[in-house]
């Protein structure tokens, strides 16, 4: 018995060593955020270690990398960044570490949308449009093929499958959003992240904050937002997973809007939740937006209330009936005894 256990342990030890060595030999791909990391992982599978510098659920606009994060960048073979001014800070810091990794911008070829008062800022959130997501995937596949030329065919095959999945999300989004009436085609979110999505699906966008969640909110901005809400028939405002919902909740209360389901903009969710990967995130967002702007959410709440009310009414009816039966029997018994 003891011998067999020792043999098992010995086999486990020797079989573990080569696996560990293989793990360490795999190239390290560092993406600036979880969305880019997921696309890279879908294309390359386990042939490379893919990590995200900005952790899950963290705001990438104001992320402050630790010395350990920066040290990891010196071990990376390839660094994938969004560009469009999202991570200038990160690229500068990485260059200072002496990292020799190739830094590729995954939004190459995408026409940027300018925002801000004087249209001097770029909205970096091109990934929220699935058609532009295809450009991300194509650029990432080219970077990965350069890094791992012997896996080029697999990467190309995975890319083709992935592009089809993105096309399906796009077709689904078109279908899901087409019934929203013109006056309700306004998407109000915490920060300015839906310009590309809005342009693709002909939905106006307005945000409480600017394109970075740490932007200052002025009284003038607030008055302007209230005016826009009053002049539209929009009934919902949306919180985002990486931003404190306090302000959105307050605006909803002040303007009699419902708070739509939480949207994922700057980060994926935990793997087992609603937006565990990029494709799921796109489906999740379009469903939350459609159900709130189409009033399905309010209707569902009303139906639930109506069904609860009918149940209560039914219970009351039964109680009244039983009480009436009891009273009738009591009255009969009393009459017979009296008689
Ligand atoms: Zn953002």
C-alpha cells in the first residue's frame, strides 16, 4: 500500500515537472484591459499566457500600476494596448522599465470619434461596437501570428469562428434595438463610453460624466442633462460596473427615471457572471439597453405586481367565502337550537 502511494507520488512529481517547464516556456502576452485579454485568449488558447494589466472590475482610465505590475511588463513578449489615448500613461511607464516587449495597438484602422466641448478628446471605447470588435480581433490575430508563427493556422481558424460570433451579436443587436421608437433612442450612462455603439445602432448617447469616470460634474452639465431628459421620452438611465452608481441613482430619482440594468463598459465581469467574456458582455449590454428603452423591464415589474395583486385578491376571496360559510353554519345551528 505504502509502496503504491510512493510510486504514485513519484509519477506525479515527474509528470508535473515538464508541464511546469512548458508553462514557463510559453510566451507572455500582456493586454492593457480584460476585454483585449479575452479576445487574445480566444484566438490563441493555451499556446500563450495571456494576462490583463488592469485587473477585473477596475477602472482602466485611472489605474495606477504597482511596481509588481510594471515588473511583469518586463517579462512580457507582446503588449496589446487599445490606443486612442486610453493608456498613454501605461505605455510611458512600460517604456521606462526597459521592457523589450513589442507594443501593438489593437484599434489600428478604426476611425476615432472625437468628444468633449471642443471635440479634442477621443472616445476610446470602440470595443462596445461588435463590428469594430472585428477590427480588434483581426489586429490581435496579426500580432499573435507574428509572435507565434507556427500557430498561425490555428489563430486564423479561431479568428474566422470569432468573426462569425461577432457578426451574430451584431445581427442580434440590430434586431433587438430596431423596435425602440425614435423619441426613446437615447442612452444615458455613467460615463461617455457608447459613442461607437450609438453611431452603429442610431441611438443618441449622453453621459453623466465625460469619457473618463473621474471627470468633474458641473451644475451646468447637470442642468443640460435634465433638459435633455425632459425633452425626450426616455425612461431609463444606466449604471456601469466599474463606476459608483450613486450619481445615476440620484438623477433617476430626481427625474423619475428607472435605473436600467448595470452595463459592462470598461471591464468584463467574473467568469461565472453576466459578462464573463467579451461576446457575453456585448449580449448582456444590448439586452439591458433594449429591455429598459422598450419598457419591457417596467412591463415585467407591472406584470409581477399584477400577478401578486391577483394572488392576494384570490386569497382574500377564499377567506371571505370561508368566513361566510362559517357564519351561515353558525347561524343555522343557533336557529335550530333556538327553535
Ligand atoms: Zn471607460
